[in-house]
């Protein structure tokens, strides 16, 4: 049995494509027969990586009924080779928002012989409620040798890191609310963009708060990376973030309507409803107050962040991938 994983045509590595590569590399390094399949010769593809899974061209793809053919959500047409070969077809859903996108007219998930994998518990819940199909979970992992806390945070003005590409207009509204309430110079705003992985980690280690503004999300990695680097995270969950996000506040202004799985950590952030800029601003102020007090509550929150990050380590991801493929 071999595993072939569809590599979507992208100009630069995205979070979702990176996770596909991670899964392929884990299988390859465990001695499994696996390869990534590139749709176009001009798109980005992983190279220069030690012991990486091989990449083959679309024209060289040959599947049999004994093989696994895995695609990411949103690329339904890429199922065709697997369906034709009667291979074991998998749809790895990393963002619930794209589960039904690109379905051809007259086609639905009820009449396609496809199984699902989910990137998080909320995504698995979404798949179950909408398609009535189970979706085992393979969570992403972060490299704890790169994302780790500093010995000490800077003592100058509190720094709030954020990603400008994640709902830029809402970021501007949150910043405007905060600056009108506490003053325009009370916070140092640090944009995270155009950086390498190591540069992102260094920037997060220099920050005190991470403002999460992305939605929809399947299992957002930036807040996890921020926790790992010793930041207090604040903001939107994208729905999928509820896989690991838990309230610090005893009486939050917003609570999720789905049942959350039991986890080993306590509150790790100040979370609000997606798009609620006022609550996000107020949560950011709550985080600032906690930092100013610098008491046992802050220490407990930061420790919960470390415990959360540890639960999403690369080693944990590796175990989950190998267990899933052993089951296949």
C-alpha cells in the first residue's frame, strides 16, 4: 500500500500545505511508501529538507485499489484519480469553511466514497453534524525547539503582536477602540508579516500579547505559537480554535455553544466571538491588566499556555499520524 497526497498549486507555503508536507514527511521517515503529488510544475513545492517525502508530478500518478489518496478540503476535483482507481480516498479537512466549496453541481458528500480526517475536534464535530460521517482527528504540530519562551520578557511598553493579513479592517477597529480608551501610546503594536519561521518566533518572544484576528479557522497555529513563546493570546477563535482555547476569565462575555473536549490545561487566553471587535478590545485590556499586576494569576495563565503548546508538539503530531495510518 502506498499513500499519495495531493499538493495544491500555491506560490508560497501556506499553513495548510505545510501540514500536508508534515504528514508526508512523518510517514516517509517512518518507512512508509508515500509521495506528494504536485498538480502544476510552476507551483511551490518542498525542497532542501532533510529526509523529506518525495514529490512526483501529476502525470506520474498511478493509483490502485490498495492505495490511499488524500486531498485537502476545497479541492474536490482532485479526488478523480482516486475515485477512478477505487483507492481509499481521504479528505483531510483543515478548515471547516471549505468543506462544501467546489462541490460539482449534483454531487454531495453522501454519494461520494470518501472518508474524512479532521484537523481538530470542532472540525470533526462540524463534519459529523453536516455529513453524518465520522472524522478521526490529526492535529497539527509546532516545533518546540523553535517556539519557546524567553528567559524574560522586555520591560519596556507592552507589545501586542498581530498578523495584518488576518482581517485587516477588524484589526484597525480593535486598535482604534483600545487607543481611544487607554491612549494612543500605551501599546507598541508589532505586525508579524514577511518573516521566516525563526523570525516569527523571535518576534513573538519580544511581545507580551498576541492578538488573534483570524476566522474561520480549523486549528489556528499562530495563537499556539504565541503561547509557546510566552505571550498572552487574545481574540477570535475561528471556531476551530476551541480545540485548545480555554477562557482565563471566570465570567467571559462570550462562551461557545458546542461542548468542548476535556483538556489537561486551564485558561490560556482571553477569547471572544469572531468579529466582535468591542469584546476583542476589552479582552486586550483585560490581558494588559493581568500583565500589569504580574501576580500568580498571570503565572498560571502563562503556564497553561506552555502546557497547551506542549500538547501540540511535533512529537504528538507524529504519534497521531502513525496511529491513524496503522489503523488504515
